[in-house]
């Protein structure tokens, strides 16, 4: 597999991850996590969503969070906006990028946002045009690309039609979502290659869920087909509250480790990324699904035990290799 070694990772854990946690993570902790993720080298970070607190109370602090986050050179912070009201709030916070979202299938669209696909397109066009006119970049999410929890298989031609519609309204990049984690590598490769006959690769990203353990395999299929941007969530947080069984985004640690071992360049420091995931673990009080995170925690514990043992021996004994 011939690869362009520069891969972009789009971090969605603070939004797509925390919106699925039962407990509200305090704003100050979210701010600390945003800083830790930026310190780890992530350059595209989605902070929150400007939706009604009635629907997603975990993100009720969206205005304060986006207003207070430390803006950094080279780091793009963004937020999801469902309508013009959300866009106005995002603009007031000083963000330079927003994201819009819709589903491929009618059933998921109605369950998720109570709109038909056609109605959703109208809203997205209105929001995108207003955002671009204000100087903001707009990213687009397309859900249920590889399977729908209500309709099953999805026609790739419908996906292509909606990708064209999103790009026509000025969206700079469309993230293709495996919302319920049913995609397989052959399917991902086929859909992506079909899209790339009409759409440049730099206009597309993949957002894979690891519900059935296939996310990394699907990333490889996307890489092989030509995709160079992938969404992920630190620790493997997240899912979709309106898609039954969709638990767990692709973990950023797992993605970064695999890419690093394949000599791909992400610019992300895995140790610092693990620090961020360990911090959120302590806040939400549960083990996160990232395999690499668990392996790194085990290695740290092993090193700590070894250091404690050397400390008990005393500096001279440790330096000489122990008692003789």
C-alpha cells in the first residue's frame, strides 16, 4: 500500500464523546482537556455542539466553553451548529469553524433531528451560506453512510448525491460516518473509490465507529483508497444517542499508534494523548475502550512499580543491581 505519510486526525471526543456520558463534565475540566489535546499535537478539535440543553444537557455550557477556550496558533477549534440560532452563538464565541450535520436515510433523519432529508438540506444550506458569508469555515457530517439502524443497507448513489449537495453549499470537507459501526473494509473501499471518481480526496474524511471492532480495518481500507483525514475520539468516547447500539468512536490512541507504526505522520504525541484520556477517565469514573490506552496504562503501572522497588532498595543497591 503506497501512502502519503501525512495524515490528519480530527478530534471529536469533547463533543461526540461527552454528549453520551451520563454525567456532566464541568466546564473547567473541559477547558483543561482541550488544552491537553492541543498540547498532544491535535490541530483540529471539535469542542461542543450549540444544541438545546433540553436535548443534550451534557453540552449545556457550549457558549462559555467556546468563549473561554485558549485560542492557539495552528489549532482549529470548532462546534456543531444545528440552525441559524446556533450559528449566531458560535460566531459570538469567536470560533472560526463550525460543522453541520445530516443523515443519508429518511428514518434516521426523522429520529435524529425530526426532519426529512430534503428539509435537512434546506436548513444546512441556510446555515452554511450564512456562516461562509461571515468568514467561517464549514465542515459537514453525513451520518448512516454505511448502514442505518432503521433501514439497513444504504445506497452509495444516495451518499454521492448528498456529498455533492453539501459541497455545492460551500462545505469544505464532508465526514462520512459509520454511525452504528456496521461497515466492513471491502464496503468502505468500494464506497470511497466510487466517491473519488467524482470528488477530490481532500474533500472527504472518514468517521468510523468501533461498535463491532472493525474501525481500524475500515481506516486501512480508507487509506488504501486515498482518504487522508480521519475522525476519532480520545479514549474511544462516544457514539450516537439516536442510533441504538452505536457505542464508541474509533479511539484516537488506537488510530495514532497504528499510523505511527506504519510510518505515517500525524504530529501527535501519544504519551500526552494518553495523559488526556487518563484525565477524562478519572472524571467520568469508568474504563474507556481504547486498547492502546489500556496497554499504555499497564506499562506506566509497571514502570511505577519498578521505580518503587528500586526506591525501597536504596540508591546504592539500585545502582549496583541489588543486594549480593
